[in-house]
């Protein structure tokens, strides 16, 4: 019954919007497209079926109805409609996401990700606070190369750290606050920070980059993103394990057995293999290429070249690649979302909305408007169970609203909005990919999880506005 309601709700929303008269200034075709888009967004929030299927249904419906013009004011032909419908699959950033998922697969298949995490625990895990920093550092090392924080934190970090609390008698049923709750929250909060620090640290970051380019015609490169978020990221990364230790303190203050356990696990892994070395070298080479070759080689080209070398050197096999359903699913998902967001612009909806919103913002200073947009964008994440859905639904609207105000620096606005995507995931048990894993571990009670989300969300947003805003504004 619950799934039936979730299936019916997006359809009803789309029909209701479609049946309402189009607002003044919008054509019936544009209003129809908005009805389809709204239904897709609600479907992404409720997820009655796979998100990629929801996006594909939305694109297909808009293509069948031919409501997205390729030339302003002109009904598209059937060929033009399908060309628009498939345009997301030719988007370079979508393939960058896919390639980065292949990096995650390489870390998993070679065992390099597990080795890195265990090594850090062995070196830093004697004290509970040190263990918290070891978990955080493991995530930081993986973040530039793993765009899925679900794969990074949920698939690599979580399976390692879940073995540690029981060593001290801390289980979800017995003494969860002993050690387990502290480690779980530290891991989740840290991955939210690292997800904001790197363009490739969170898959929706790359989607946002693409939408900014399509909507505001502004390019946000890897190094520009990193430098813009660096002060906030460094502060929050260094502070998060300690803040958790103070705000949500563990009763177990030492963890002397954790390094022993990690050492035993490392011994089982044996010496580092040639495949692990190759994977590490390829990851470093890709990172250097993204930073230093951006003017001559597209970042997607660098990533795809690395994937080809991974396959040729047997770091991963071609069978591994074609069996990696998550990557292909994300490819279809993001391609359709990029297309749907592009449709808002092509139909003229964003222009209309921006002009209407800007008319209500007259009298506010540029600084107040930028801060207001960031706060609204951040807090509205309570309504979304996916950062991807949040980006697809709200980022184009926020950008269009800002573009309608001549005094605003769109480079600054774009970076401010995009830089908040990772840290906003902390606010709820469904705020980002790994959240359900840590919430479902049972170490943190529901009430505590919501309260911690509120407290850390306020801290993250406060630091972002107090430190990040002036820094990004200064850089221009």
C-alpha cells in the first residue's frame, strides 16, 4: 500500500499542476513541462521505483510530448526531441562520474582502500580520539578519487570500523555510547565534510558543476572548487572528531586493542600487491592530470584514460566494469537529470521564475541575498532524501533567481551554493548516501541522530558562512 501511494503521488502532482491554468508569462507547453518536472522531482524524493527509471520516464514523456524546443518559440521535430532526450548521455561530466565510480571499483577490487583504512587505525588508533582522526583521515585520502560517499564511507570505511566497537564490549544493544556511537557519527560527519571539499568527493558535485555551466555559463574546475572550499574544509575536518568527542562523548576513552586488530587484518592481507601499487599510481596520476592538465586535456578525458589503463593492466577486468551495476545506474540517472534540468532552461521556465523571484527581492543588499540563498538552499535539504534530487530540483532555480539580479556575482553565488552540497548531508538520517547505514547500525538512537544533525548542521553552516563566504567573495 505504501509503495502504491508513493507511485500515485508524483502522478497526481503532475496532473494537478497540468490542470491548473498556466501563470501569466508561461506558455501551455512550458507549464506542461514543469508539471512533468515536478512529478519527476517528487518521484526522486519518494523513490517508489529506482531513481534512474524515474528520470528516464520523465525524459521519455517530455520527448513524446515534444514540449522542449531546440529553437526558442518553435515546436521541435521528432528528431530534435529525441536529440534533446539523449543529450545528457553525451555530457562530459556524466561520464566523469562514471569513470570515478570505476576508481572506486579499483579500490575495492585491489583491496587498496581497505589497506589504507587499516593502516591508519594501526598507526593512530590507541586513543578513542586518535581513532576518530584515523577514520577521518582514511575518508580524506579516498575522497578525491571516490565520488560516491556511499561507496567511500558506506562501502569502504563502514565495513572496517564496524568491527572495532565490539572489541570493547560496545554493541548497539550493550553500551552503544562506549565507543560505537562516537565512531559512527565521526565517520558520517567527516564524509559530509570531505564530500564538500572535492569536486570528485560527491557525485552530485559534478552534476551541480554541469548545471552551473548550463544555467549560468560558468565553469567550476577541480582546483578552483578545492581552493574555494579549502579553508572551511580544513577547519571542519580538523574539528569534527574533536567536536564529536566533546558534544557526543564516548565513555570508552582508550582503544588500545584497535591497532592490534588492524595489524592482524593487515597481516591477513599480506604484502602490498602489484595491482594495489598500480591502482595507487593511476589515482595519483589522474589527480595530477585534473589539477595541472586542465587547460589542455579535459578532466573527463583524463579519467577515461585512467579507466582504460586500469582495464589493460588488469586492475579491474572488463567483466568487472560491465557488471558494476551501480556505475551504470548512476550514468543513466545523472544523464536524465541533466537533461531534465536543461529542459527548464530551454522552455523558458527558469527565466520566468527568476524574474518573478527577483521582483520580491528588491531592496535587499547583494550580500544579504547571497547569504539568504545559501541558507534557504541548505535548510531545504530536510525535504530531500537525496543530494542528487536536491541539486536537480533546486540548484537551477536558485541560479536563475540570482541571475535575475544584476548586482550579484554569479561566480561567487555558484560556488557558494555548490560548496554546501556535502555538508548539508549531515542534517538528517536520510540526508546523504551513507546516512542510512550509520543510522541503521543501531549505535545512535533516532532522537539523538536528529539532534546531532541539527547541532552539527548549524555548526557546519555557521563556519561555512563566517569563513567560506568572505573567502569565496574575496577570490571572486
